[in-house]
């Protein structure tokens, strides 16, 4: 009855339900969690709501997977009464949307625990990935010719893919690095900024002068993204340093009588 895909979605659904219950109880809403908010509070509303809606969405995906039998060609051909099983068109290009999805989910979870700016970043990443991945999945099966499918994808996404991903990368770097700069002292902020600048500039020069495989370039970008995310997490958890207000004398800062 249950397919491999449906088991995967239903398993994630159960995990989301457990996460919602645990999150609601930890944030102080035991009674409301048990009654799904009918009686009592559910703790922190935003995190609990996201996890509950994720469970509902995963349930619907699992139900679709059961109904279509994971898109099995032989089963679908038998249901429509076709004599010939349609050929399955394999994706022509490797996709890195999966790792980006994991990055967005991680930023979303971190945002719930540490800073709202990471939460907004996670939503933006997941929105971009959803759109890009959907278009790539459609273009990979637009025709029976992989080269034509590649051309179709570039015509659809070409004008917006690079600017959109570029803006997203700038946002990730700006948020992660800014958290580090705000957490450390002024002297260490200069050192961290210098190291980051050298890494970015050196990587750009190296990739422009040396012909590298796509896997190596992807690895460099992935390491940089993880470093920025890790630095942002540590900086957000430490918090901002105190800034002295220059030009204000503490002995005369009060109101004069």
C-alpha cells in the first residue's frame, strides 16, 4: 500500500509533529499543544505553527505519492490502459538545489532560535530554491532531447537566475559576516574582515586564472557558505558588543537641576 516515497514523507510528517509538540512544551504550552490550541496556549506561536503546517504539507505529499505510486511508469500505464510504457527522461544536468534547500532549512531553524534575520533569510532561500527547482524539473522533461531541454531552461531562467542567485549570495554573506563583526571587538573585526577579504579575492583570482572542474568550484563555494553560516551562528549566539557613545560625559549626561 505504502510506497517508498510515501514512507519518506510520512516519516518526515511524524518528525514534524513530534517537533511541534516538543517545541510547544519547551516554550511553555503543554495544555495547548495537546489540544492543538483549542484550550490553553501553544507556547511560541511562530515555530509551532510552522512545524504544524509542515506536517500537513508532508501528509498531502505522502498522500499524492500513494495515489500516483511514486510515478511508476508501469503502474500508471496499466491504470490508463496504455500498451506501451512511456520512456523516462532522466535529468540532464546535476542539481545543487538539494544542498541549498538544506541551507535554507538550517537558516530557518537557526532563525527561530537566535535571530529573526536568519529566519527571513531561510524563507528567501527556500522561495528561490522552490522556483528554480520546479523550473528545472519541468525543463528536464520538456522534450525527449536533453540538449533542447537545456536550451529551454536557459531561455526561461537565463535572465533571472544569475541576478537572483547573486542577490541571495550577497544577502547570505552580508548577514553572516555582519553578525561576526558585531560580536567581536573592533580590533578583531578588522582582522576578520581582512581574512574574509583575502579569501574571497584569492578564490576569485584562482578561479579566473586556473581552469577548474565544476565540482571543485562548487566545493569552494560550499565551504565558503558554511563558514559564513557558522560565523553568523556563533556571532548571533554571542550577541552584539557594547558600543560606547562618544562625546557624552557620563557625569553630565543627566538633567541639570
